[in-house]
C-alpha cells in the first residue's frame, strides 16, 4: 500500500448468466471495436473532434466520470523525502514510485489522466497526442501534459478518444490530442473567454459550463450532441439552445458517445443528442438537437446530486435529505442495457425512462459519486467502498465473474485497507479511482497501458499507477 508521510507532499489525510462476451475496445487513439461515448469508436471520415481541434485524423472518443481537486508530483523521493518542495511522489510502491497527490482522474479510450495541484499527468496510448507531452510516443507510466503547470492550479480533467482536456482554477480550459500533441484553449478564437466551472468530453465532442450558466460545446454534431439545434460540426464553441444552468450550486456535466447531459439544482437533468437507446431518458427513442427534460424521479425530500453519461446509457444519484428515507440514496439509470449496465434484466435491453438500480448499501451510508463506461457503471459509497455492475469481460468491475456481466455488487471495500476512494472514472474496459492517500488505482483492460503500470497485463484487482 502506498502512503503519504505526514507533513510531506501536499494532500494527506437472463442477461447476467450469458456466456457471450464481446471484445471490449480500448479508450485511446488505438484501433478498437467499441461504440463511442464513455468508450468510443474512432469513426474514420467523421472529422469529429480531430479536425475541429486543429489536428488531423478521424473523430474522437468518449469520456468517463470523475471528480476532485489539488496535489503534486516529481521525479524522486522516498517516504518522508521530497526532491522538490511543492511536488513529490510519496513512497515506493512495488519497486516503483506511486503517482501521488492526485485529486481527479479520467479515463479515455486507451489512455487515462490524473490531476495534481499544479499539473495534469496522462498515460497509455498517445497515437493522437492525447498524453499532451509534446510527442506521439505512448507511455505505460504517467507523463506530464506539456505546459500544464498552471500556477493557479488544475481543478478537473476529462478524457475522450484521442484527446484530453482539463479545467484550470482561473476558469480556462486546456485541450490537447487528435493530432495536436500540446494544448490549446477550448475557447479559441475567443479573445476573452468566459471562465468555465465544469467540463466534459464525449466521443468526438467536448462541452463546458461557464460562470453565467451557459453551456458551450464544440466538435462533432452528427446526432445533435452540441445542442445548438443543428447537425453541423463546429470547430469553435457553440451555445446550447434554451439552457441556463443554476450555478449557485455546482452543476453536473457529462458526455457520452453522442449525447450530453447536464444537472442543475433548479431544473434537474436535461439531455440532448442521440437517443437510439433511450439515453436521453425522456420516455422516447427520438434523438434531440436541443435539451429535453428527464422526467422528475425525485420527491420533495430528495434531489439528484450526480450524473454520468456512458456510451449509450446515463445514470443519476438521488439523495434523500429529509422524510422517512433521510440519509439514504438510490441510483437511477436509463438507456442501453446490452451488457447489464443498468443492472436490471430487460428483454428489450434498453429503457427510455429511469429505472432503479437494485443495490445493497450499509445503513447510514450513501452513494456520493458515479461513473459510466461503455458497458459498465461504478459508484463510490461514503463507507469507503466501490460498487460496479455491467460488462466484466476484461475485469473492469474489480472482481472475478468469469467474464460474465454482473449485477451491482461491491468491487473493493477500501476501508479494509484503511483507505477510501474519493473520485472515480470508467472507460471502455477499465476503471480508476483516486484514494484518500492521493494515489491512483486502476483495474480492467490494459491493452494500451491505460492502467499506468509497466506492462500490458490486464488486472481484475486494483493496481497502483506508478512512475
């Protein structure tokens, strides 16, 4: 187990019986057989985000869910020693050094990224420049995204297929990949871009929420995922039509393959884009170029606190703060259920309306965060555990199910290791978490080095991202 010494280096403190297993794709610039979104398919000929980023090549990929803030890292140090005063890797881990001081993590298609206080680090496939280090050389271990050492600090990170982006605490958004190995501004060519407060990366598009509640998107728009009422791709940010997010409370923003969803404390959940699998949750299978309202599934004593968009499914976390269910939570999911990512058995394998995910949670504990991948979904519970369900063909659920899909069950109870997961991200066939000791652990597919260890072996149990 990697630990952070005190006073050193920043932060301290029948579907489910099926034997058929489809080959999972991977989340990077590499070839894969997955379908866009939280695990995306590279669509040759769909200029998508690649062309709109200023780079070359085919479209981009998808992203995953994650959250958090602050930390650091450097090239050395054993327990209690820092070679740089403000950034230090905490302690040796398996003969290597753990990437420490992480606060947020994102999984793309074949690559992953983590945020520390002043930098963003990425690892895995780099064929499209998605690691941001100025090269196109893939890396098993984390490399620093070029010039991301913002003095104001990095807040969050998101990853798509062949591209990555991060949110700086001054409200700027950096974007790299898809043929561009160093970052540029999401807002180009704006001279004075509005400060952003939330970001999301989809299969071939990216979106932000800015300070005044406006949502801006750019990239591929083949299914209306930019939300501007058209099907035109855009190389510059366009405003989502008829949408203002309440920024008095932190908004939620998540992008799947070809759909986007936003959570506002005043308006609940709204989604737009592709709806062929019911991922917009409005009771139809009709795609929409502008936001549609997900029917209210909360009561006067509860509210939605988190959302996550997978490839073709969407999930939300509901928390009760009063009434007979006070201090309890629930997860609602809708859309594609081909591999059990809704954790229910459906003859039609899809749902256009939110369904309750059957889960067992210890009394007085609640789900606090959620991540949706291509065919699997995972949550964080504030007892220190993670639960996952859906496809498990490459061990992405964190337990052995013989390669078969599984209903929701505990993947890892971190509290037994005196640890607690604080952020989570899901990709095509992999899952990553940030732990309370500020290290990053990943499990599942490792075909392009996206687990952050020196090799390509997949793992059904968490491995520490090392450097």
